[in-house]
C-alpha cells in the first residue's frame, strides 16, 4: 500500500500532514510515536475509515482507496486483516465460532468455512483450543484467535493496532513471530506500537511519527523518538 502526500483533518485540526509512505508486499513495518502523533489516523486512512483532505492512499493494485464504493470497498476491506489490542472477540462463542463468524457474515458457503477455519487456527497454533470459549483462554491465546480471524480472508495486508499491549513479553514475542512468518510469506505487515522492547528485538523497518508528520523511516532499526 502507498500513501502519497496524505493530509487528514478532524474539522479544523490537522492530524496527518503531507505523509508519503510505501508499504510493499512482504514489508514488516512498525509505526511508533507518542499519543497524538497520528498513528491511529494513519491506520484508519489505510483501511478506508478516513478520507484524506488531500493526497491519495492506494492499494497493491494501485487503486485509490477513497474512490472505492459498494462491493469494491467491501472487497478491499477483506484484503486487509486488522488485529486490535482488546481482541474484539465474542465471549458467547467458541474459538472456532469466532473465526467462522467472520466468514459467515461475508456469505461464504459452509463447505469453505469448514476447511478454512481449521487452516488458520493451525497457522497461529491455536487449533487444539477450537472448542474452547474465549473466557477460558489466556491473553496470548485470545490474541492468537484475533490474528486467526484477521487471516480468515487470506488478506494481502495485516495491520496491528497495539496488538501486544495487553500481553506479557513472552506472549508478545510469540505473536510477533507469527507476524514475521506472515511477512516472509509475502504479506504486508504494519504494526502500531508503544512497545520499545519489541521494536528493539525485532529490528524491522521503523516509521516514527510526531505531530502528524513522518520524522524518520529506517530499516533494520530500533525504537527512537
């Protein structure tokens, strides 16, 4: 995905300023910055939840995201898997049902759901818990379910919004290793985080934002603001 001279405003307040970034296939990038730096707004721009005041956001097919509507927009959003800090799982459903639900609401046939759900649960190492309810899982296990749900449509881009914020260091690194494998498989992985220890250990691309601007963009880097 690519942002070209993107500026985003909430009313009279500009929150992203002339941001240009390219996230190619297979890229693994951390977004860092303090509160109000623009990380969340950048993510919302990537997933078409916000329309830029100026500039363009394009997907891997070079389509301008803000120009999509109806079926095109729905298809685009299925090409992106988003993982949140608070999991956003349904406690009344099992692990299997939580992941299957993401396919059911998109109209997939039962035959496809029956084969795809075990695939993604196995991919993130949680298949043995498929009939467990969410309340019976550890934080690390619940986040694996959230990652599995994000992968269910086989997206081109994986975005994490503080995905390890509620995890201990060991579970956080396990989740990061899953993201790393996805990037090695050709997925684009973009992770917004405050966790300097994770960033320093992973040594990936690091994009730092401050006051809505990109202040640094370094490969094989660590956490620095």
